[in-house]
C-alpha cells in the first residue's frame, strides 16, 4: 500500500473576481401632463434613481431635444409648435430607461403676458378694478396699494396690448396716506358720462357720498378705531381722474 503524504502536496488557491453589474436606473418621478397659455413657460421635470453618472436626455416628437440634458426641461414663450408628447431617457452604466410620455397642450384662448409694468410691478396690493376711465375704448387698470406710504397703481391701456403706468395725480398718491385699500370700483356716480373711481379705506365705516369723497360717520370698529375717510376721485373728462 502506498501512503500519500498530504503535507507534500502543493495547493493552489484560485480567487475568482466576479464583476458587479450596476442595475439600470429607475424613474422615481415621472413628468406630468401640462396645459399652459400662449407665451407661458412649459416646465417638465423627472427624477431617476441616483446611479453612477446618471444622465438625462429629453425627447420631443420622438427626437432628442438639443441641449436638453437635465432632469428639468423649461420651454419659454409657449407656442403651438410646442404641443405634443415629451419624455426623458435616464441612463447610467447599467443601461437606459425612458419615462412616461407627458402631454403638453397650449390653450390659445389667452396669451400670458410676461413683460410690462402690470406684470413686473411687485409690492403689497389689496385690490384691482378695471375701467375705461379715459373713454378711448380700451379698458384701464387701477390697483389699490396696501398703505404704509405706498402709492396706488394706475395703468392706462395704450390699445396695443401694452400699458403706461401713471405716476402722478391723486388716484396714485392718495395711497400714501391711506391705511389699506380693501376695495375699488369704477362707476359714473355723478352721471356725467365719465367713469369715476371709488376706493374704500382699511377700516369698517359707514359714510355718505359728498361729490368726490365718502365722509366718515365716526362709527367705531370693534377695536375702538374710527373708519377712515374714503376719497372718490372724479373724472374731469380730460383723460384724467382728479381728487378733491
């Protein structure tokens, strides 16, 4: 019988390295359908599970959108040519996956205006009232300020989809002395064929009309404060609204 000396055997250990395969990304936030007005901004957004070097590519009409390689897609000045289906492809080392198709619709009924003082003027305001105070057939806009030394805003319609901000006159400057202007309304209260403007004060009141002002009848509020006198600027018929 031959005995085998195990100690004399040479053992070779093999180390097998199995490469780890990265899973393909998963869309965790799908882009939603949107409907916007003409001229508005279209905003689409998606999110994929974070992987190594995850990238995005948006598609429209089955074609890649040039430069659209972020998870959010913004399209300004929406036009009819932007209507359709959008989707994004998320990719990483494990593969690629498309999102759902988001439907973009454009409502042609209104065009969203993105420029001009009516859009860009920002402050605290309490109310707005539309009326053609200069009688040119184009509706103008009054915006009541929130007091605290702020002017009211008056915008004259130029008739070409733009407005000119009026910066002088009592309709504008009376806002500095008022508390809060909670309401406003245009009406021809003196029956002269021209629109006049009624602007309420910030506290409850009971008053009576006296040509171009609403006088305070000194009714106290629950807090003990008296109501404010409310001015009613009247239309002079010369394309301006005066106070008194």
